[in-house]
C-alpha cells in the first residue's frame, strides 16, 4: 500500500509543477503560447496638465474591451472626473454580445484635482480586460499606477513653504551644533 502511494506521488508531482494557470486550461491552442497579460496589454500612465492619460499598447492578435476599462482614484486626496474613451471597433462576442474593442493601442483620459497640493503620491487603480483573437480571454486585470509627469514638467512641490522648511531645518541643525560646541568648551576642565 505504501509503495503504491509513493509511486503515485512520484508520477503526479512533476505534472503539478508544470501545471498551467486556470485560465489557460482546456484551450486547445494553449500549446501555441499565449502571451502573458502584461506583455499582451502594456499599460502606462502620465500626467498632462489637469488630465491623467492612460495608454495601452496591445500586441498583435489581442484586443481590449472598452466597457471593461475602469480608472479609480487610489491616492487619498485625488478626485477623478468622467472617463473619456474613444469609440472602439464593434465586435460581436458570442458570450457578451455586441462590444466595442481596441486593437493595437488604446488611450483613456480622465481629468483630476487634488486637495492637498500633492503631499501624497499620485496613484490610480486601473482595471481592464482583454482577449486573444485565438480564443483566450484573460480575467480582469487590476494595477495601481503612478502617473509620471510629462517631460519638461516638474511635479508640484508638496507645499509652497517646502523650501523654507528645508532651509529652517538646516539652520536649526547648524545652531544646535554651535551651541553644543560652545557648551563643551564651558565644561572642559582648565589644565
């Protein structure tokens, strides 16, 4: 009995180590090699004035669903306004019906405002879903992104008094050092 159990474990464990994720199981074309979702749908975000622009580069043979794109504020001080998405290509999906999709690339624009002058990092949560034309649909993907500022722009300082605070701190350390030095001279015994 123990030998049979050991033999069963030896034969099944190597197969478990090479098992495919649940969303790839059962599809006949899996052996052809579907792309990792991070490669199939490369997403980035940038700040452009008072807008956050989210861009997807979509690999050949893959597409994103327009209706599955959601952008939410992740920073505590961030307020997002209505999401702007361009019209997509109409696709008749056998499971979801008529859907708009994006191929090659997609761009979403959302206006924003902040209430604390940038004391928290700018963060958004982006959720999207896409498929491979060969028949594989990925589960919804959610990522937290830190939109970068456009080249030539500087990120707003966290507070207008930030420079004065740094200078004041440096002067306080200098003054404390001078007082400590003077205090040591008074404590030194005369020789």
